[in-house]
């Protein structure tokens, strides 16, 4: 009877481990995607209006 309990305990443990592995993998994918999006949105090479000079944006000549 204890042999049966050991088998079910191992199955429960294996099932839990599989769920955790899957959840960790999905979390890692999500975090990598977020990091890529953050890096792309803070790209200093270009402003929203396409200009490279922050000081000149929005100023008008008199």
C-alpha cells in the first residue's frame, strides 16, 4: 500500500514540476519581450518628431 502512495506522490510532484517549468518559461519569454519593447521605445537615436536635436524641438524662429 505504501508503494501506491509513493507512486501517486511522485506523479503529483512531477505534474507540479512540469507546471512550474512551463510557467517559468512563459514568464521569461514575457520579460524578454518587455525588455525589448522598453529598449526600442527609449532609443535615443530619434525623437517622436524625427529630429535628433532635443533643444530645437518645438521652438520657432523669430
